[in-house]
């Protein structure tokens, strides 16, 4: 398994949330969006020019800011 940030994950790829590079405030915001350690995420669209990244968690699509996306560590099979 490889680890990379959500930003580095390719469009349409799936991965499992491994961890976060941030404090409790970031973790609380992501948890409120359904993004928790161990959850499988599918990246729907890339960020353009520092814009948000759209992902699917369970059956919900969520837009995450570029900065927050760079702090989400994913595990992917490659």
C-alpha cells in the first residue's frame, strides 16, 4: 500500500483515509463531513488553481478546500 495526500490521488481513484496532518480543529471539521480515519473515499474531481476537491464518502459528495485536502493522508493499492 502506498500513502499519499488526497491532492495527489488521481481523479476517479479510491483510497482509505490513513490519517491527518493537522490539529484537532481540522479533524473535527473533517469528521463532521463524514471523513474519518479508515473511511473509503473516491476522488470525483481535482482542484484547479487551488480550488476545492470533490470526493464521495459513502453516498455523499463533499467539496473539501485545497489546503484541507493536502492534509488528508490516504492509503491506496498501487
